[in-house]
């Protein structure tokens, strides 16, 4: 009898929990309502988690779907975060610049990162995509430069701060943001990317530079040849640090960074002594590789992050549709036609270049103007096409993961994963192309799920959301993801 009573009590508790939860909107809304998931709902360890996607390996599951609404029951925040720029130590000159550009309050990651960097700490900045990480390190570095510059002798090709990235696209994007700030401060920002390094070695540039934004390959060559000097560099940033710390880059990176003499903590005196390091990424391993110790004391790194790291974006609905391979083109056409009717810019991601090309050709044949970019395109052609999308001349962009990081996609309102990504980290970065700070309202993501490997990853994502846990295997994914993509990076 006691065992029966225990089972009845568990059943009643589960029933009561579900009924209480159902007073709120579902966090996961399913085609089959019995699989809806509500805030506060829990699952018995005896019964396990019931997934809407559990039976998706069966052919009869086609056309089933579920939608994740992360913030279904939360009111929109009136302010991004509670503290002001002044309260976190930003100087008046920069506050005026931010106000001029429409930024009145710092984001959560800015509130946490800016004081740490201003104090001279070596800092690891990890937070979800689109939350303002770039300004989180640019603002304190510019503030330092404003303090340092009057007491330092100006030299040609001798920056005070260097931002290093793995790709040309990201370097140019960061440089645009930095230049928009520097123009009001009488500071100089220089961009250095691969492709013309031999020409610069033969005909070296001669310019004053306060901040240099560069790719690793180009910068390491020009430092080695002595064209760029490092004696005045007091701050180094690794943006997309998870990529730069991978085996593909780490030897070159370690050799370069050892030259800077990165300190445990830089004393904020004028002029400063030593060099400070900041690592930045949206997907960072919990444990940094041992090779980091070759250029910085690991214990000196202070990590700042947000509660949404490695989680499904809470403010962008994400729909997962189980489709057969043959269904995908027509479903795509239907969605994109609806977007065009509402003038909604859309990015369509594929895993392979051939699929990316097919999507663009298919849509154009159906009278929808679509351009495509992928890692195999020449840089000038790729960037020229993207500029057409960014400027609004074209509203549909078919792309591979080369467009999932570093490009200005703030106007994007809809992400379609025509191919579901192979790795969780890629899913995070793709979704982060919409719903960013300054993006239009009503952004959303649609995922086509067709193959067994895709279904298995979707099941793990759904389970993580139901358990209110970070997305699975992000850290384990990063290295394999980089190996798949590294050949597309421009040195």
C-alpha cells in the first residue's frame, strides 16, 4: 500500500505542478499541445522528460513542430540594465559619444566587463551574441588611451592597443564600430587584414595609430618584419578568442603574444607599465587550453559573463519543423514569400556551399531576388554582395557559416536554417544574427530538421530548454566546429 500511495502522491504532485504552470503562457508551444512546456513545470525522474521531438526519427513525424518562447511570461525590460555608464566608471567624454549614438544605458555584460578592464585586470568576456560585447572592451580601452596618450611619445606604426581577430570580416566590422567612436575623440583607428601584406612589406605604411584592429596572420607578419612596433602596446584583445585559441592558430598566437609581456595585472598609472589582455567570445570553453599559460598567467584571468551564456535566445521565438528532404524547398519558398510581403530581411543558412548556391538559384527562379555568400568566394565579391544586403538593396541572403560571425546583420528579422547546423555553437552564432541590440522588433528563427543527426541535436536542445540548462556540448563542439571552418578563414 505504501508503494501505491507513493505513486499516487507523485502523480498528484505532477498534475498540480502542470495545472499551476498552465496558468501562464507556454515556454515551448507544440503542434501536439500535450507536449507544451510551462514555466515552473518539472518532470518526475521516474517518467523522464517527454520531448515533442522524441519520435521525429520516424517518417510519420513529418510536419510536426514546436516553438520555443524563452520569455513568454516576462515583461519587456524598459532599460537594458540598471546601472548608468557613469556609475561603472566611464568618463564624460565617452558618455557624450554614447549618448550621441543613442546609447543611454550599458548592457549587462558591459556593466560587468567595463569596470574589470578599467582596473587593469586580464579579463575573459563571455556572453550571448548581440548583447554588446564589442563596446564592452572598446569603451574602457579608449578611456585608457585618452589617459595615456598625452604622456607617450607618438611613433609611426606604434599602436597603444591591438584587437586581433581570426577573420577579415570580423576585423573590418570591429574597426567600423571603433572608428565611429574614435572620430569624436580625435583618436586614430587602423585596420590591417590579410591579402596585401607582401605589398606592405615592400612599401611599408607610415601612419600614426592609436588602436589597430587586425587579423592574426597579417599582424604577426608585419610585427616579425618590424614594420609594426609593439613597444607602446598596453592592451591586446582576442575577439572570437575560442577560435584563436584552437590548435589551428595557437602556435602563431603564442609566439606573437609572448613578445608583449602580458602582466598579471597592469597598474593603471600614466604612462602605464606592461600589457593587459582581454579575451572575448560568445562560445568559450569552461576550461581554457593549457597553451594559454605560454603567454598569460591563467590565474590572472577574471571571467565576466551573463546568465544567458550558451542558452537559447530568450527574446527570439525559434520554431523547429520536422521535414522530409523533398519538402524543404517548397517550405522555404512559402516562408520567404511571406517575409517579402512584409518587407522582412531574411538570412538563410546552409551547411554546404553547393546547398547555399542551390537556395539562391531556386529563389531567383521563383522571382525572389536573393544573393549568396560563402567561404569559397573571393573576398571582394563576397563583401560586395553582403553590402547589397546590408544596405537594403536586397532583402534575402543565402549563406554558409562564414556569415554567422562578425558581419553587421542588425537589420535581419528572420533566420532560416535550411540545413540545421552540425554543432550547437554554430546554432548559437547563427541565431545571434537577429534579435541583436538595435534590431527591429518581431525577430524570429525557423529551423528545418530533416536528417537523423539533426534530430538528435534538436532533441538535446529541447531537453536543455525544458530543464532550464545551458545548451548541450557547446564547449566540446568548438574545436570540431573550428576545424571544419578554419580553411575558410582569411589569414
